[in-house]
C-alpha cells in the first residue's frame, strides 16, 4: 500500500479485504459506532485459534506460548503509547481493574481529583470508593456545553492531592482535554500522581505517554484498536517500577517465578510491571487484540488520524448542508462527531431502524466514521439524520 495519505480507493483495495467476514455479515448496515466497539479483522479468528491450539496440543505447557504472546502484547502497547519499556504495561481485563490497582496502593485515605466527565467504568468505582470512605473525592465540573477547562482542573489542585484521574478525550462530547502537561505539572507540584484514561485516545491521535510524564494510564482494545472486550492494560511510569509501589490487587502471577510455587513471607514479587499482575490472567483476549494492534502500528496513528479528521470534516459539512449543527473534525476533538439534542437517543433508535448504527449518551448523538466508511455512506447518514430530526434538506447550490 502507498505510504502516503489514506484514500478511500486505497482503503477499499488494500484494507477492506482484511474485514471481509464482518463486511459480509453487516452488509446491510452502516456502522458509525466505532467509538464504542471497533470492527474486528478477519485475522482475529485465526489468532484466537492459535491461542486455543496451544492448549489443545500442549495442555499445561501452553503457558510457554501464552506468556510469549502476553509479552508481545505488552511490547506492541508500549510502541503505541510511547512507553519507555514493555514491562511498563500490565495486562488487565478492563480500565477499571487498572484504576482499582492504583487506588489500592494507598495505605491511608487518598485525596482524589477527577472530572465529572469520566466514563462510567472509572466513575462508578470512584464514587463507590468515596461512598465507603476509601477515598476523599473532588469532582471538577464542566462549563457551558459540558466542556472542561484546564484552569478549572488545575485550580482543584491548589490544595495537596494524592491522585488525579482524567480522560484524554471525554466520552460523551469527544472533547480533548486541553493542556495535559499543565495538569500533570500542577498535580506533581501538589504532591500528587496522575492517572490518564486513554481509551478514547489510543489509536486515535499520536501521543507520547513518556513525554507527558503521566504516572499511570489505563485503556484497552475495545474501541479504536479493534481488539474487543477483555484486553485492557495499566501503564506505570518506570519511576514506579522500583518495587516501592505495592497494591492490594495482587495474585500469584505477580510473584517472582510464579510456576516455582515458592512461598516466602513476605511474598517476593516479580520485577518491574510484573509485580502488578494478579491471579491467572485471561489469555485469549490477548490473542484477540493482536490483529488490531498490528494494523494500527502498520498504518501509523498519525496517518490514521489525518484520515479520521477528513471523514469527520466531510460528515460535519454534509450535516451542515442539511441544517444540522455538528461538532468534530477539529484538533480539539477525538475520533467522533456529535450532534447535540435532547432527542438524541430517539434519533439513534430511528437511525438503527434504517440500518445505521450509532449511539447516544444523554443529549449527545455520537457518529464515528472509521477506515472503512465511504463517502457514499456519509451522505446516506446525513440524509437519514435530516429525515429523523425533521430538518428539511438544504443543499448548497451545485
């Protein structure tokens, strides 16, 4: 494939065939929920079969192959995130599992600052820990349009803090949080550490987790990495891998040489990020995530981002021609377009009846074109949304 900018013709010729199973099964639908569950590649089936084949052929010795794949998974994530080394990445089943591991490193009640815009997977955990007195939680409120201001987050860090939790991209509005280095710097100045939720950022736009100097990050393959559920991760900055940081969320895989079954007291933990493993890990999601990671690395996040922005801008323009205001396609947004209306959930349901898969979060209708989305599909979506929203088509003159 040409190494230049992605084009619809190039994608349809070289990339679309890699999704033939999904395209055949969904040929009557237009899929614009890529911000939720990413489309699977054909290779996912082969990769899962490989993981199962090791079990069939080798039984208990399959752990040699499974361990090698987990290390490869961590290495690919390190490249995608810009992490200094692969053992900074610890496989987890979910972003929430990673958050709990960090919350459970504190021996006293930590002071936690988060935004009101964190996704439920983290928000529910934070609220429940606060309800039970396990953390002292401060939530930063959004301004008009449910948008968060960097200065508001930094203002909440004027007092001592132990942990700051913030998403790089807010799940409902698609807003990219502004000046992350300023937030991270303010948190460190206040004596705290920072945990980034990268779920709506990883694979969407290039960033360097090491350069950001974030202490921790969580994320997973469910969305833009096309790896489905169960393949999450916790990132720890190398400065937290010297053995001083310990979590209650542990298990036998966190031990040094777990298959030797030795039981020193206190336990001796593995080196680096291995000390943040837990009990027997779910192996097949690691295989399940492989193809999406490889595709993202092969295409390059910067090139994918440029293509995503072009698709978003085209959709916003098509909607504007039909008198529908939409946001997206700008540097301060993630990978999806939003249309704001109190009827967003009704509109999403009506679009589904026309074979167009979207979703809504409150009053935010979310529409996410991806690599496989064609210009013709975007035009169909714009017409359909104009119909369900009751807007008369208002096309620009030819």
